[in-house]
C-alpha cells in the first residue's frame, strides 16, 4: 500500500501507560494499546473516522 503525498499520520505514546494516541491526516483521533490495531485504523481511512472540521478564530 502506498501513501499519497501530503498525508501525515501521527502516533504518540502516552507516558506511564501502554496507550497509543493516533491522529489521522483527516484530523480524526483514536487510542489503542495495540500498535497493529492503531495502524489498521489509520490506514483504513476514511472508514471509521469522519473528518474533523477545524474552526478558525476570527481576527478584527
């Protein structure tokens, strides 16, 4: 499987736990203890993670 340019996946380990916190390129977030389950979730995009819409603050 190839990843398209511009898609960034991030997985952080939560110190003091066995928990991984992942953020998909669409902004959806997920936690899991199993690294394989985490990557399965990320690479299944868009199944299981609706995109997160970021609201930008207004400037005056």
